[in-house]
C-alpha cells in the first residue's frame, strides 16, 4: 500500500469538510425553507461521507502498521 493512497484519502476528507462548510453557509443564506432544508441535508450527506472516509483511513493505517 502506498503513501499516495493515504494522502488521497486524507485529501478527500478535507474536501468533504470543505463541502460541509459551503453547504452550511448556503443553508444559512437560504431565503426559503425548502432551499435551507436541501442544503442542510447535503451537510448531513457530506458528514456521512467524511465519517466513511475516516473509517477507511483508519483501516488503511492499521493494515500499513501505523
């Protein structure tokens, strides 16, 4: 397993966090309730993605012996 794989997963986690923040801002700025709910759901989706990636990163590190 390469260090590149770990780096890519770590970058993906950061990307998910960035998306969460963008969607949170969009929800706060939303003018109508439907749009606010839409962006709040996207935040939850991205949080799940981040958690999944963190679990996979942990497994990869265990396999690599970190």
